[in-house]
């Protein structure tokens, strides 16, 4: 079974050549021979012809913002950043960034320097921040379907093959993220800084 991760319309393979890009929409397609066809891809039932795109597995905005905050601080280096400048650089709510920064500080990813010229910076080296570990911490639930949880009521659960397939796909997704650190994400540092505009190197 081949698994593709689609981020913003671009397929990314699970091979070692996979280049992970930050995205909040990640779709897992189980590439098995099925019946019917929709826009060049096979489907289970002709009724699926009304579906224009596969249903995405979506990382929460909280995980997205957490990754972006860490990338910003990683690009910034030793220099201190502020919540306001991060929010401005990404064009997102200052309150959302404040919540993310508080939680990342609580679990040991960033540290706060007090005072008039204070700010925030990474507490760990970028090489020590694993992407898979972070996503597991920031996602409130990785239960793709009901039967992944303790409140499952599906009568098919005892003999269901689908559950195993989805579990395999989820594990493959996380295993790919486990191969990447923050250092990998900020490797094109100067290009990232150009995109963020407000970043200055520390």
C-alpha cells in the first residue's frame, strides 16, 4: 500500500527523499485498486463521483501556530523575539500567539527573558526539537475515526480491516515527521527570513 501526503496540492512521498513542508491540510490517500473513477483517481462507489476532493486529515491551528512560532525563533537565532512581531510576521492573532508561546514555554521548548528589552527565544537547540514529538504534544486527538477512541460504538470494530489500514497510515505519517527536526525546517534560513521580513538574525 503506497501512501501519499498531500500538502497544499503538492504530493509528498514517504520515501527518504521526502521533503516535509509546513501545512495544515494533510490528506492521506490509501492507494488501493477500487471501483469507479473521480478526476483520474479510483473510488469505492460511483456515488463518490460527486466528491471533488478527498477528505483531509487536518492538523489543528494550534499545532500549525506552534510549529510556525518555533520556526520563527529558530530563524531568529540567539536574538530575542516578541509575541507582537511574530503575530505581525505571520498575520495572525496576537492572542493566539500568546497562548501558543505560553504553552511552548510550559513544556520546555522556549524561554522568556523578562525586562524592558526582554522577549522569547528557543530553550533547546533546533536539532533537539523533533517535529513528530511536537505534533503528538500539540494535537489534542489523533483519533482518525471513532473506533480509535474509548467511546467506540461501531459494531464492525472486532473484525474491521479499515481500522488497521488507517492506523498504519497514521503511524506512517508520524514516522515521517519523526525523521525531521526544527533544524531541518529552518535549513533555508535566509530565504525564510526574507519571507518573514521582520526577522533579523541574532
